[in-house]
């Protein structure tokens, strides 16, 4: 009987898993394997690691329901897979292709020694598939999205995996004990539930509600995409189906807007695939010499959510608490760090990767470069988000701010986005004395705009 190894990496699911389907088609027995790579574990945020481990527990239970089990090993992927090939007698290894520079180096090394077969799946369309007519990569989102949409729709695997026969007696490390995240229970079932719930309602108002910080207007599926607990193909197919049944133009626009967000994810994957250097430097070569400020105190205040700007601080406290942040908030805090404080965007990129449950090299890097105005198809360098106006527009009653900044819970609405304007009597009455319960702003935004523009111009002139 032939045996194949299903090497699980970022595809913790049984539905629409082409790597698993290929393994099942090629062999009589399939051995599901996850290798804890010390290189990646060292970089993982605590909450992201907990989410992964929770997902592995749930995947193992799903496999056992089908007569199989998950084999967990830790160490060099090449060494561990070589041992497993010898132990199981496997003649092939199937894995979903990954696109980060480290993953491509790792996989190339494994493929040079072992019979490793790649199957596409981390995005709906392969990053190399969406190209200009001359074969060059796109660097602007809109034409990329147009080309993406005219390609044939990805095929979702219809096979429902009911049983997996695996070789017996293959040793495995015990799955790490973990406390599931309350806000993000891991697993394929939860991902499917969230997707269905979102497409049954909130997606139809998504175009207008997605930026509101005080509403539940987003899918909150990014952690599940990060570890492939739901496939990009399935999500694309599902939202297109929802669009077909949309009751009116507003609902249809909501579906189209969410589809565009999925395509943004694909765009950033394509950029990382075509230009791997973006993980180390700005995409725009004329934006690599900006004279960033070195201010550890201000950087620490930003990380801790103690800048004195309520929307920035609420977002950073949310990140610290649950390892996730609304996308509108991500743009605001990124703009504040890179343009108000003039601190290198890479400091923020690194901090996010240390905190985010959904921390993903392609999306995180793309978002930070966009916000800092140094990346492909980026926001203009002279566009600087005003956190006060952003708060008033997208959290008008301060529901989001009060949730994450309890010290501002009783501040009157008229002062909530600018608490330093409160008269002292109001400060005492609301239990929020500036400089005591809540900090004064660490920077005067009316003075820093010219500093930022001068620094960006200086970087471009070098």
C-alpha cells in the first residue's frame, strides 16, 4: 500500500484542501503531519501561537473522527520529514505552497532532498497568475484587481473527506496545552460559522459599515485566513454567491467591497512573491532614505496606548488585549507612528507581528508600507490621518474608545476625542484628570506636519 505525507503548514482544514485531496488521490494511506519550526516559533506572537495550537487540537479531533490522527514533530522541517519518510515508508509529500521568502527557501531545500509536491491554495489565484500583458507584476491595485476578476474563478474542491486511512504507530509529540482565545476560538468549524454569519447579514452593509469602529461590521476572519482554517477560494466563491442573491444595490455593493478586501490580500501576496525585498526595505526606492526620528519614549508610549490621542490609544490597547485590531484603526495608528511621530514604519511592522493573532508577513508589510506612504500603490506621503477627526467620524459616540480606555468612560462626549480640552472641573467630575488618569498628548499635531513633510522631501531628494 502506498503512503503519502500531508505536510500541513497554513492549511488547518479538511474542506477545500487541494493538498490533502492530492495526497488522498495518490496513496492508499495519508499521514497528516505538522512540524513546529523553531525559526518560526521564535517569531510568533504569544496569541498567534495560542491560536495555532488551539487549531492543531481541533484539527486532530477532526482527523480522529475520520480514523486518522495528527503527527506533531518539532525541529528542522527537512530533518523531521526525512525521519517520517523513513518511518512511514511514504513515497510522496504533498503541501500547500507558501510564498514568503523563508518558506520558499525552506521548501526549496526540502524539495531538493525529498519527493515534495506543491499544491496551490494560500490565495485564490496564484501570485504569479495575475500579471500584466507583458508578464510583469502589477504594482497598482486597481488594474491588478481588474485582471484578477477576469481570470477563471478558482475551483473549490467538492470532495468531502469522510475517512482518512493513516499508517499506525507513528510517534508524535503531545500537542501543546493551550487556553483558547475567547475572542478567536480556532478551527475550521468556527471559521465556517463566522463566514456564514457574515454573509447572511453584515456583508450587505459592509460598504458603509466596514470603517465604523463602534459597529460589528467586519467579518473578523483574518486569523482564520492566516492559518487556512477557511480557504480564500471558498470565501471568494461564497461572497460571489451572496452577491447573486443580494436584495438591492446597497447589498450588492457590500459584497463587491468585501471581495475587494479579499483581493487586497491577494495583491499584497503577489507583491511579496514578486518583490521579496519589501520585508527588509521600502518598495519605493526614493523612500528609503527618510531621516526617521529615534524616540524610544514616544515609541513606548505608542505601544502602550498612552499617546494622549484616544483613538490611537484605544486601538493599541485593543491590540494588546486581544491580538487584533479593526482595519481602520490599523491605518490610523500606523499613520500616527510614521507620520505624526516620524518613527520608522518598520518599528510598527515588527510590533504588530509580535502582537497580532492574524500577523501575516505579506498583509502586515503591505499595510504598513501603504500607511507610511513608502510602498506600492501607497497612500501619498503627504496624506496624514487626523486621529481626532477619524475618531469623530468612525466612533462618533465613543463606544469603541470607552470600551478600551476605561479611564475615559465618564468623559462627556463633546470632549471624548480631545480630552485635554476639558475644563479642570469637568476632569474631576468625570474622574479623568489629565496627566494623572490619562496622559496629555505626546505630540502637538499642529506643529509636526511640516516636520514630517520636510523629512519625506529630504528622503526623496537624497
